[in-house]
C-alpha cells in the first residue's frame, strides 16, 4: 500500500501510474455517505490505454455490523470483472487490497 500511495503522489496521472507500476488495470472511484446509506462509484480502466472497460454504482444500507461485508463484496465484484476480462474464473484471494483516496 505505501509503495502505491507514494507512486500516486509522485505520478497523479493514472495512465502513467499504471504503466510505471506495471499494472494491467487501474481501479478508481469514490464513496458518498448520507445517514445510513453508502454509495460507491467504481470505474475499471485498462492501464495501457486508460480506456474505461467497466463501471458500477453500488448502494447499500450501512449498519454498524456490515461495513467489512460491503468492502468484501466490492472487492469480489472487481476481481470477478477483471477475471472476465482475462477469461479467468474468480477464486478467493489470499489478500486483496484496494487503495481509495488520494
């Protein structure tokens, strides 16, 4: 996480960042929160061309118990979509991290 955070600070252009770090895809997005509702906007870009290949808006009711479940669902959704682009079936990763913010 720290290495990517540092690269993002040095190289704010996501296309260049993806190429510099050797990524195939770049995930961007944002989060909005109002009372007990959570909205997450996600975009998936091909790193080399910065062509958007997929996007999704996810809205969920937020409770004090389900934040991690929502995070896991979003991670699985992204991994599944990348798998489809690469003709691979999703398998449970040992670790998966998505860096949000800047």
